[in-house]
């Protein structure tokens, strides 16, 4: 008599709770963040068992993105789904995978890198360093959000959004989303840094942060990170960082979990 083979969960089945692991929680968190920006801009979103994707319909600098929610059993079918969703839009589209991928260059993608996911215990549990006082403001108005957006585009930089009208990246409806917080840092009365945080699926994230070149090397990135973390004192805080910003994050108590794979596809500038 042959014993039945027990079917063990991989942790990535659709019915597994989002909070099963921190990586799974982050994938859904990040997908929700992209959805928020796309929805505010009047764009499209899609969700299936395999992935979630968002498309603002024009260059967005960051938020036209597909996030894989499980390791694909059929890469070709998954990629067909991603590419069909992004067809017809303009600007770069991103594909985020928590798992190694095939070489996608033959399908028109180029490899952007393998950025690491870092996490930090709640500020209520692990002390944050002291930082200098800076003029940091939370945005309240559409005018302030437009200034935040202009600073973000120039500081990151996001060249595909150069000259874009207000709201191309950050639609005004985002101000009504209580999961998001937008901040600016000011020097000599001028906005020099743009940052954002996001809370969803039980975790927070440092969702965006960039400082104008002339204001860098003054500790503003760290100060804005600390301010944002303090607004989420009881939450684990997450983020996918570049290797350039990773040391600064680790000094704040973040620890690396794993690297992601990020592919980018250029869909062209669209109609003029």
C-alpha cells in the first residue's frame, strides 16, 4: 500500500495569509503602493494569483510596475500576462521578482539590478539615532504636492518625467489616502528633499526619498528617514534600497533579508 504524499505549503499559494512571512507581506505592501499612485492618476491595475500590476498610462518614473506574488511555474505564461497588461502604454515598465528569473533580454527587457530588501523592527522596540533639527514639513495641499513632485523628479532624478505636467507622477487624490504621508525638507526656505512613507498590510515603508544634488551630504536622507520611522512606532518598516543607500539604512537599524530582481522595459515616450 502506497502512503499518500503530504502536500506541504510553499508559503506562496493564493490562500496563504499575507502575513505568513515578511517577504510575502512586503510584496503585497509594495503592490498596493503602486496601485495607489496608478489609481490617483486615473491609471489601470490588475491582480491575479501570480501577480499585481499598475500602469499610470504614461511615464511615471517609478509606479508602472508588476510585482510577482509567487514563484512562477510557467514563466512564459506569466511574462505574457505582464507584457499584455503593459502593451500600449508609454514610459518604462518595471518587473519585480523575489525569485531568480530567466534572462528576459530576448523579450525586450533589460536588467536594472538586484536591489536588497531591508527591514527594521518597530521604533518602539529599537532606539533610533538622534538627528539634527531640520525644517521638515508634512504636505497638506495640492500646491505642496506639486512642489514635492517637482523636487522628486529633479532629485532622484527621473529624466523620463522632465517637463511633465503636475500630477503625472503624484496625482492630487493621493492626499486623501491615509496610508500615505508626504514630507519635504527645507533649507534656506527652499524645498531640497522629497520623501514619502506608506502603511499597508501591517507594515510601513520608506516609500520614496531623494535630495537635490546641491543639498546632499548634509544628513537630510537620514533625518527624513528617522522622521518617517517615528510616525510608525509600532510597525516593522521595510524598503528596497539601492546598494548606495543600503549602508545608511543599516546604520538606522535595518537588516538585509534578500535581494530582488528588477527588470525594466522601455515602452517609448508615447504620443506627443
